[in-house]
């Protein structure tokens, strides 16, 4: 029994070292994977920022186009102005024909 305990105690550090080496290897792989994920995340973040920047520029351009279109529409004749011109035209036409009659 003493021999068995002695053998187990001698092999125990080897097993522990082997297990520790395996754990250390796994932790190293996890660290490498995490660093790759962080690097890829930074690259993706830069791409997302670039895309958001281009979207913002496009939105600004579209906003300016909408403002220009509103100005053009606002500068055109409004329905009230058209009605007033029609009424003035009818009054002038009526006065002209009444003047020619007499």
C-alpha cells in the first residue's frame, strides 16, 4: 500500500503538470481568439463608421434637394393667385366688350 501511495504521489505531479499544460494551451488559444475577435471588431467598427458617414452625406444631399424643391414650389403661383388672375381677366374682358358695345 505504501508503494501504491508513493507511485500515485510521484505520478500525481506529472498528471497535474500535464493538466496544467493543457489548460495553459487552451487559455492561450482563447486569448488568441479574443485578440482576433477584437481586431476584426475594430475593422468592422471602422467599416460601419464609414458606411454611416456616407449615409449621413447622402441624407444631407437629399435634404438639400428637398429644400430646393420646396423653394421652387413656394416660388410658383399659389391657387389663390391663379384665382385672382382669372377674376381680373374676366373683369377686363367684361369691361372691354361692354366698352365696344357702346
